[in-house]
C-alpha cells in the first residue's frame, strides 16, 4: 500500500511553511468508545484515548472521559462531558482536567460538530478556552456497510493563560480513512491523520503523521455520528 506515504507527501507539500522549517513526527493514535443508552433520547459515552509518538519516546498522552448526549431533534445531539488528560515520557506538560460542551449535527453523508473545551491546569487559575469546529463526509462503498470518510477539525484558542495557552489559531487535523463494521454493535475507523501545529510563541511548526484506529461499541441507536477526538 503506497497510499499512506503519498497522502503524507501531498499534505506536507500543501502546508503553509516549507517542510524543512517544520518538525516532523510519526505517531499512533488509539481510541475506544463505549456508548450506552440510559433513557429515551439520552446516551452516555465512556472514552479512552492513547497516543504514541516517536519524538515523545512512546506513549505521550492518555485521556479518560465521559460524555452525556441528549437528542433534541432527528440527527441533532447536545452533549456535555469531562476528561482527565495525562502526559508522559518526553511530554513534560502538566496533567489537565477538561470540561466540554458540544453540538453534533448529522445530515445524510455529512456530520458536523462544534465543541467548546474548558481546560484546567495546575500551573495557573485561568481557564483556557478552546473552540473546535469539525466536519466529516462519509462515502458508502456500494451496498456494503463499509464507507470511506474524510474529516477536518480546527483548533481556535480565544484566550491566553499564564500556564501556556496562547490565543489564536493553533492547529488543524485532517483524516482520511475507512469505517468498517465488525459485528452488529462494533465498528472501526482506521485511517491516516495529519495534524499541523502552526509556529507560535517562538516554537517551530510541527506536522504529525499518525495511523489512527478508533473502535466504537455502540449499544444505542440515536442515529448520531461518532466523531474523532
């Protein structure tokens, strides 16, 4: 399969700064979601995330969280949740607690999510706010349940903090991949993720190339798309 290096090269050439001016990293991202119905139109999602990096010398981030989603209309869901984020190995950042609110809208082959994060860091009293708009397109392959997908997410920081957050456009994530059903309630998103962090605050720009694998155990049928984090 030559698709992975071809996509990586294409996105690197399209980046807004020369490749030699960037830091490059190869990573593996894993996510597990378990979706449970708790009432009519209400579901709870338990989440586990682990990310491994060459530059960070192994697993550098883990996330554990829970999200409560409420369906307010067909294909429209409001959600609120919490995550504990831990950092390891060469990633020396302080662990964070995060609260988030989001709206997810699914219409045909398109799904979109607008998320607001509040970041709590032991390095200071300020709350770091983060706005994350995401759009995803799904393309079914014939009559099979397998589909291709592509998504884009931007990270916009409205404020700066003493513990390190800097206001402005911070990064983007782009994913191309395939969604494969595995049984009745289990599905897998497998794809190539490209994350580009802009050069900000004296730090060099960084481009991450990751194999992303997301498994979802969905025991609910609200018709709301599960999107990447």
